[in-house]
C-alpha cells in the first residue's frame, strides 16, 4: 500500500490560497468552520486521512491529473454556480430502481433526501420516471459480463433536452449498466459541467454483480431493430440493501460534485477521489475533505453546521434495523419502508465528531 503525502504548507495553500482576496474571504468564515477546515493541514488531524493507493489500477496512478486547489476552482472560468433563478437539482429515474413500484419510489425518495442534505440549501426535485425506450438511446449486451448496457452519451443528450428552466442541473439515475463508447467496458457515471447534466448507474453496486450466479446476464441480444426496447422488459434489478444505498449516494453526490466544478481530489481521502473499480470506490469516504468542502460551500453558500446536522437527520429519519427490503413486505400499498442506513452509522459518528470541532 502506498500513501499520498503532502506537506502542511502545500495543504494549507490548497485550502486557503496565497491570493490576498481569497485569504480575506477565508478569514471571514465562522471561527468554528475555520477550526474544522484547518484540520486539513494540522499534524494532529484525526478526521481527514491521506489518500491510500493499493494497486497500479487505482485512479491516481492510471489517470494522472493536475490537482485542483481552491484558488483554481474559484478562478475556473468554465465553472457554473447556482443562481437565484437556478437553484434546483432535478433527478430523472430511467427504468425502475426496485423490484416493485413501492421499493423503486422509496429508493428515489431516499436519494432525493440525501442530496438535499449533502447540497444543503438547494432544492431537489423528482421528475416522473421514464422507461429506457423514451430516451431513444443505443444499447448493447456487454461481451464480458453479458449484462444489458445503455449508452451514457445518448442519455446525456436526452437529459439536456428535458432540463427545466429553473434547474442548476438534471441528473439521471438507473439500475441499468452504462457504457460511454463502444471501446469502453463500462462507466459508473458521466457528467457534463457545461450542460449541467449527468447520468449515473447503480447496476454494479448490487452484492451479486461480479458473482458467477449473477441473474442479470443476457445470453444473446435478440431484437428486430435498434428501436426495439422490449429486451428491457423485466430486466434484472438487485436487491435493495444498505450497502447498495450507500454506494448509490456516493456515486450520485460525487458526480453532481463534478457539475459544480469540483475535479478529482488528490489532496486527502475524499468523496471526490476518482475510482477505477468497485474496491477503490468502496474505500472512498462519503465525506468531502476540507479543500473540497470549501469549494462546495463557496458554490452553494451553506453553513457547515446546518449541512452536517441535515445529514445526521437523514440517517436518523425513519431508520430501522433492516438490512434490506423484502419483496413480500413491499407488495402492500401505502407501506413506509424502513430506510436501510446501517452502513451509514460509522459515518454518522464521524459527522458528530466534526460538529464537536465546529461547535467547540
């Protein structure tokens, strides 16, 4: 295992900048917020650890990128920020997210609530779910995994056409695997900063995707033409579990972070780290490092205490000791399903520790 280490001065400059205007801006933050953010470069920091690399296939090694500090983020001429007229994040579900209508509807609501807390201060709105056929996207069966895939770029075009006037961005979510071009095996998600659109798949986050018993395999692609979407009738959807929900929340907020102009983080362990594979994505934390947190705060304008408290409320709200959702339970109409948040409990304790620092 290899650790990405930066000097205290490097991290301090990445967070605060040497630009007098940005230094002054930082000094105007609440003292408690600065106390937490300063943990980025403090030797006794026990909240924000370094990035660890476990193999040559990890993102930083295989995809070299220039790091983005706060000053570069702030000065980026292509960066878009919410305005008084465009302060809504729209979520468009493509296909179903659950094995029943109720499970799918609840899952979307859980993700909506999480986004409202994570991007605290913005409004999150749900659009009516649509089947794959409405998007008119290309699709294929993956040669390696034999699962259905839809073309991410075509979905982005569809979302761009549907983007409401008051939208800061519109993001599509699906349980169908994605591919960005014929030569690629798959992609977890894809976003366009310029157009304010993104599409993210949770298909590979099911516990059985990489097993030999995966039920989503399609033996042969049989269709009359490229407009025949009947192959998506009753496509395989993994069981909803706490781990699936956690992975979905990670991907959704990471990709929306890109739409805000946050590039892949190379400073500290952070949600905005890139990931090449599921193991690396699982190592990535749910939280933003102080440098990326300052970027998002600059873009959205939230109070850090309010945001952290909203995230704790989301974890606590309607939580129950249920590792998943059973199909039998979900057949009843008007049933409120327990939100499977067991996998978030450790993160909740971390947030409480951060709140203690800010409120000290």
